């Protein structure tokens, strides 16, 4: 039983760089259409991968460490970019509502013609 657990732990460590890369590539491919729920799920998965990485950091080669660190940086960039895009979309949505907002305050009246 212990041998099976040890083998499973080793195989997970061996595949983490590939799983990390696959996950980040999937997020990159689909993030433009992610909802808040999608981002929450992705962030949860990201945290799981990072925790697994931190628990087993000493078992990876320098090349694997570099790859995983690059994937972490890439993911953080995607999250940041998405946040900026969401903020821009929110501002644009507000800007579109300004005339009706001002009208509601009685500052701006639409022409009734």
C-alpha cells in the first residue's frame, strides 16, 4: 500500500509541469469569454497547482522550476489583463449610462422632438 502511495506521489510530481502548462494554456485560450464563476474556478485550480508545486519544489529540476515559474507569471498576467478589461468594460458601461443618469438628476433633458 505504501509503495502505491509513493508511486502515485512520484507520478504526480512528474506530471505537475505538464499539468501546469496545460492549465495555463487552456485559460489563455478561453479567458476572453470567462465569467466571474469561470475565473473563480480557474483561481481555485491555480491555487491547488501552486500548493502542490510548493509542497514538492525541491523535487523538480531547474528546467521544471523555470517552466512552472513561467506558467505562474503567465497566469498572473492573464488575471491582471482580465481585471483591466473588466474595469474598462465597467467604465464604458457607466459612460453609456451618463445621459440617462444626468436626465434623472434633471441636469440634462433629452429633446422631445
